[in-house]
C-alpha cells in the first residue's frame, strides 16, 4: 500500500504537556498508511509572538514553510493554532510579493527562501481530505456504537474563515463526521462552537473556568459520555480543570476528555495503553469498560 508522507509539526506544547495526543495520533496515522517524517529543525510556529512582534511571527512561520519546501513535503500539525498560523502566513506570502520579498531577505541569512510550494494542514483536515472518510471507516474493526459523545472543535481550527478556508466555523461538520465514522453517536448541544476559555486564563482564570463550566454543563445536559477534542490547549483546559471546576462550583460531571485519535484508535481495535489513556486526568475507566463490554 502506497503511503502518504507528511512532515510532522508538533509545535511547542504537545511534546511536553499533551503527550497522549501525539502518541495516539502517530498510532492511528500509521494504521492509515500515513508516513510521518521528523523535522527537528522546525521552530515555534510564531503564534505566541503575534501581534507583539508581527514581523517575527511571519519570519518564524515562513522559516518552517521554507524548510518543508526543501523537503518537498506538506506539513501535518496536531495543534490548530500552529495549523492556522502556518496557513495564514503561507497565504499572505503567496499573495503579497512585497511582503514575500521582505521576509525572504531575512530567510536568506539562513540559506532559505519561501516559494509557496507546500501546504500545512491540521490532522482532521488530512483525515477528511487526503486520507478520505471511506478509508477511515474501513479502518474501524470495533465500532463504538455503545458511545454517545460531544465534540469540541475550538476556535483556531476554522477561524478566521477567509484565511483557513476549511469547513464552516459557524456550523462545523468535519469533526462530527470523523467521530461518527468510529460508530459513536455525536450529540448536538447548546453553544457547541463557544471557546473553551483557555485564552483568558492568563488574564482572569475565573472567567476562563466559568466558560469551561458552561460548556461542561451543556454537555452534561445531553448525557454525553465523553468530550472529544482536537486541540492541545482546549484539552488541557477541560481535562486539567474539570475536577477543579467541580470543587469550585459544587458540580459533578465525570466527563472524560479524549483526543480524537484516542477515540479512533479504540475503534481500530487498539488497547488503551497503546493510546496513552493513562495520561488523561479525568477518570475514563467507566467508558473503557463499556467499550470493552461492547454495550
């Protein structure tokens, strides 16, 4: 079977704070015939510097894209922020020759040049567009028909629409479609597209926790057995803080927060230990027993 090949862009947070996302993503992509090429020369995508130093953000993102161009491979990311930044800068530099020339002056010092010959995509975009929904479905050997879950896309995966150009941020379909490909039911709930609150943590963590609480309450209302995320920071916001929110607001949720590749991996017949379920903070034992029992 011929393999699709991508440069793996892990970003800054995932290797150190959300290892389960990387572990499970590598497992399911390998099963789907996707070859991941390591690129240790990659630097930060640049997002944390914008808008404090917009030019430096452009240079950092452009350097990553130029390195990928040298390899002749497209980039796959797990972080929507990284994907969005690389997509945005790729589009800006392709369409603005003056800006491209300016940034290339900086890249020249490192022996690089941005030419605009590669793309950068998030994991779910690769799955739906490049791997294909049918192949994802065909990989399922243990349909998760016993599970009812809720999706959480997050903000960066689809916004701003004019730069990302993928799915509809007001009515997203991709993640829901990929969840249903596992056999699980993806439930609708109030304010699905609302932010997790993570961007507010550094300013006012009470506001951030209230936003996360609102989302958990809405998910609890529809009796979802788990929340499915595709963003490391959204995952951290919920999985790390759910117990804290329960204590702070005298609530009880018990809603495990899974990375999408973990859900798909279960449907592929992989064991929880292969998918780093031990890294999750919210107890997932009840859900795993249900999957094991098949009902």
